[in-house]
């Protein structure tokens, strides 16, 4: 992608974290925050509403720290993530997909469970800013050090907003000229929010998981965001398969979206710049969705995968 654009496109390999995703960083900081505040004592229960990856990070840490883990998840998430959580000893409750405004939203159910359980904490990844603090203290400084301060733009898809916001806050303090660009999937409100100040969903729904949002979370509030890009699934999926076949990275669609955004930024600003994003997690978790020929066809996404790369789809 760097050769193609004349820019240096760098991506932090977040799938190398112990739990396999960028969300391990938030998970560690959320648990440490609960312990520090006395909300979680030895043998207690960590409760979270999560599309999966934060739960996997939390479950790993609960295992090693002697806590129990209870995860509430929307029932449209991949089977692989649920199986993995159960392997890690977490209890998983899948619940119907309803908006935040509905009291049965998975986050509210997680909060209620924690409130009615002794020695339990709802880590609240969306609105507990210990999440973005993880990126202020780790991801941001790593990007700064690993690029030797030579970074022009960072761009990330956002779920809780922790990554974009935390990295943005840290890097803008180091150098206010660094641009922070939010990359949004279809069906999310954030693109319109950044562009026009309106919480209005863009059309469609997305095959990506873990990103896209219907509101401004506390983690995103006040984030120094310069601009937003709307990346359709056709671009995110195309890039996911290109990354596999051309770069040797077997990643999920939120990573495809991140790199597609980085390439779009590179084309807009021209050669000679450094653009940083991250590879959020691996493709294994999405085997039955993103790599299923049937699923890809049903979503009308087959044509965006170059014919030679379709060997990676299974029946
Ligand atoms: C696969 C994946 N990519 C990206 C993100 C977005 O990260 P953040 O919540 O820091 O915005 C998530 C969050 O759950 C995720 O699971």
C-alpha cells in the first residue's frame, strides 16, 4: 500500500496482543481502574457488554487474576468469539440487538447484572475513560516512539472511540499538526456527526464488527478529531482480502476498513507522508462470516473481492 501511494503507511499489529486484539489494552486499564477504585475485590466478577474483543481481553485477565467474568453480547456476533470466551472461562449471555435507548440493550443488561451481584463491577468500556487512557499511555506513545515522531495522520475506525481518541489526545499534545481522522463504516452516526454535527446514521449496515456507533460515547467526547471518512463495506472487504493476499496479514474487516482509510488519506494528501493505523484483530474469528462465500454473496460483496483472491472463501 505504501508503494502504491508513495506514502509510508504503517499499522500497529494489535493482533499480536495476548487476547488477539487492540481491545486488550482497554481491558487491562478497565480492570486496573476498578481495582484501584475498590469496585473489584479478590474473587469478584467483571461484567461487560461487548461485541467480543474487549470480553476476550477481560476474560484472559480475569483468568490470570482470579476474577470471574460475565459477558453480555448482541446476538449478531460471530460464533468464534463466543466459543473463545467460553474457553477462557467467561459466562456469555447473547441478547437481541436493540438500540442504546432500549433498557434491554446489552450494555444496560450488563450494568444491571453487576448492580445486583455482590463484588461485581460493570467495566463500562464505552463510557469509562480508563479505556482511552490505555491509548493515551500506551498506543499513542508507542506510535510516537516507533515513528521517531514522524507521523502526519492517524486514522482508525471507532467502536468505543478509545483507540482514536486516546491516540489522538496523546499525539496532538506532542504535535498539534498531526491530523486525526475517524474512519466510519456504513450504518454508523459518527461520519455525519463529524462532518455536519448531526447524529444521523449513514445508509446500510456493515459486515465489520466492533466499529460503528449510534452515539457519542464518553471515550469519544472531546476527542481532537479533524475529519471523518465513510468507508463502505466494498472497500473494507476488498482491502481485507488484499491484505491477506498481498501483504500476508489474515485480519478482520475492521482492519480492512482501517487500511482502506489510510490509503484513501494517502491519495488525498499525496506522496511523502506517514499515515498510521492499526491491524485490530485476526481473520480467524470471522471465518464463518467474512470468509463464507454464501455470506459474502448474500451481502452483495463478492464483486469487490478480486477473482484470484476468492480462493480464500469457503462454502
Ligand atoms: C475488531 C475491532 N476493531 C476495532 C475496534 C474499535 O476499537 P475502539 O473501541 O477502541 O474504538 C473494536 C472494538 O471493540 C474491535 O473489536
